[in-house]
C-alpha cells in the first residue's frame, strides 16, 4: 500500500524538531482527523532557506510527507519553496494511497504559513502566497455526513 520511500520517511523522518528564534513558523491543522503540523524555517538575508524543521501530531503519511517536504525546501530560496506543492511531495515519495492525499496538504499549507509569517515579520510580499488557512478544510463546502 505504501511505497518504500514513504515507509523510509515515516520510519526515519528527516528534519524533525524545532528551530529556536525561527524566521518563520507555520501551524496548520486538519479538523477532520485532528492532526496538526508545525513548520519552522530559518531564512537568511538572501532569502535562502538555510534550515527547516517540523513537528507533527499526525498520521504516518503526514510524517512522511512533512519529512520529504522539508528535504525539498531546504537550501531553496523562498520563491522556489513556493513550488513545493503537495503534488511535488507525493511524486517525490512515489505516490500515496488516495485516502491519504489530504495528509500531504498539511505539509504544503504549513510551509506556506511559515513563509507568510516570515513575510509579515519582514514586511515583504511573496509572489503567489495567499494568507494561509489554519485548517486545510477551511472554506470548503460542508460535506454531508453519512452514517
Ligand atoms: Fe490526518 Fe493523515 S489522517 S493527516
């Protein structure tokens, strides 16, 4: 069901932890499953992401996608980091089962939230970056519950 890469990143997550005095911090939740993700970015004066760490209260797929997402944004500039979408993360992991696709949104949104925090602190604007959601389901139509 899970690719070897997903299993590897789940069992040996990269960049787990936190950064004290980070340039930007973003937290996003998924109200439907209760999972939470926080991303810390350390960005230098050239807008390069020097370090990134994540913390999650989440399922295995959320851990694996965050781990891969942090690997993908490390060393990039903030514009390049905007291109690390959940799709790019899933591709890098050789796919996720369809029911787990929403888990990969947490990492993307948390990175955006951390970039937003950085931009606000520094009074800059990042092209294409919108105000982040605090929950990945925010703004969605209410789904009918089926029992
Ligand atoms: Fe909640 Fe995966 S089940 S993020």
